[in-house]
C-alpha cells in the first residue's frame, strides 16, 4: 500500500471539522487513502446501485445508520440530496471527523457542499502520486522521461498496470461516465478531438476562439468543456499574475494536464525515444514541474499561490511562487545543460518588480547559487528543498 504525503493533513482536518471531503480525479487513490487513515469507519460506496437507490429514496434512513459512528461515503456527489440531511446530523453532533466523503467530480460535490455544508466540512484535493511518493515505492529514481511518460496514477505503480492499456481505458471510462454525468454530451467524437487538442496546447495560453474553430463548436461550448475538464481533474488552468503590472502583463490562463502520462497518451507518445525527440518534450516537462508544485501545495495545505507571468512582448516567466506577497520567479527548462539564456525572462521580471535573482530549474546535475541571486538546480533537488 502506498503511503501518501497528504495523510498528515487529512488527519488534521478530521480533528478540526465534523466532516471532511477528499476530492480528486478518478483513480488518484482517494478510497485507499481514507480506508487506511480511518480503518474503523464503515465504508459505503454510492457507485453500488443498491446503496445509491437507498440513499436517493430514503436519505434520512440511509444516514441514520451512521449517525453514531459516522462513515466513509464514497462518490458522495452521486446523491446530492444526502447533503441536506447530513447538515442536521452534523449540527447536532460534537464529534469531529464523523463523515469522510470522497468524490471525483469537483463541480457537483462543491455545489452540494456550498448549498448545505458550508462551514461544517473541510475539503482537501488528492491528486495523483508525487515524485516523492513514486521514489519511495521504487527506492530509486526513475528517469525524467520515464516519469513523464508513465504519469503518476497509483495503479500504474502499485499494481504494475501496463500504461498504454490503462490510459486508453481511463479516457474511455472518463468520457462515457464522468463527462455525461456533468453534461449530456452526445457527440463524444468531437469531445475526444477537443481533449486531444487541449493536450497539444500544454503550457500555452488558452485560446478559446482557436479551439472553437478547430473543433467546429461555438465558444460557449468550448468554455463549458474546459469547465468539465477542470471539474473532473483532467486539466488545470494556471492563472497569470498581473496585479502590479496591468499595462504590461497578459491576463489569459495557461493550460496544463493534471497528469503527463494521460497527456502523452492523447498526443500519441508511447515510447521514451518518441518523447525525447518530441516537439512537446519541453512543454510536458514544464507541465510535470508545475503539477508537482501544485501537488505539494495540496498535500501540505499551504497558502502559497502559484501563477505565471508574461508581458505584452512575449517575455514569460514559467512560474511565480507567491509567499504572502513575496514573489519568487521560477524558470523551467527540460535541457540537461545550463545556458545563460535561461535567466533572461527572470531578469526582465526583476526589472519590472525591482527584485533580484530567481530559480532556474532544469534536468541537469549542476547546482550553484550565483552572486546575482540566481539559484541553478536540478528539478529533483528543487522539489526536495523548496518549502511551502
């Protein structure tokens, strides 16, 4: 069983809130995690047809079975009416961590929580495995290309599933179940095309008009589909930082996939040699590092914010780490050789912000701190050393 970095945060939330919701993509390990952390709690899945029917037809009776000792309720968003009745139980109890809910549909679960359980429930995001968790499984480092290609879903490591078959099945299941649960999309062929087009735009600013033209659907539909991909944890949109530079900075988010293995499958990249030669290698590497930072934030409960910055002349800093107003620029390069050119975007940022230095994260082994404040380091060391 894989020990997760978020375990400590989950236990803390269960002590602070009367209920806790663990949300994340399908197959990110939510059920395994909550069963491991709360082994004495009764487990019930609303994927089970009988349990879902009982919960839908008699929500009060369903919950009364667990009024005293609570329960783990898996895929809780499948029966939204439950949240209305759970509110009364939580208001009447003094116990913390009574109900532990899980869900793979962020939109539906958040909507139900906002309407009924606001202030009564703590919410944490469980994303796929971190680099640290994968390294602990193997007790050795996988190559960068292996990590990008295989991705981070637990089953691929815990059960040694073959990634090609696993991701193909994941995509099909996702489209047939999760997408239709959110929106009744009849034209799944067009949606699959849209999904692949998004994979081809990793690390780029979202251009809704271009996606609309290439897919043959209107802008409103594109925005709706982007929302679906976000709600189901397929993509994430990194917001730009422009508060202090309104006239110079762009205000369009950048698109990343939550998992690079899924993105590689959508791009048709199946072998390491293909990845090494691929036009998308740099974007996939950037995607991986951005997601590792976001995972670290989620797992620790940190308030650190992550953004990117780009001026109106195209100068771009890949990542800005916002430590309560103090911004640290990070440039991400897949190269194994350091080049002075890597520092140019951050130097431009420093000219605007009156700051000094920044991080250059790359795939080489070099590590040094320069007199001008630049920290040049391998990405693995960065993830080990950086504190959120």
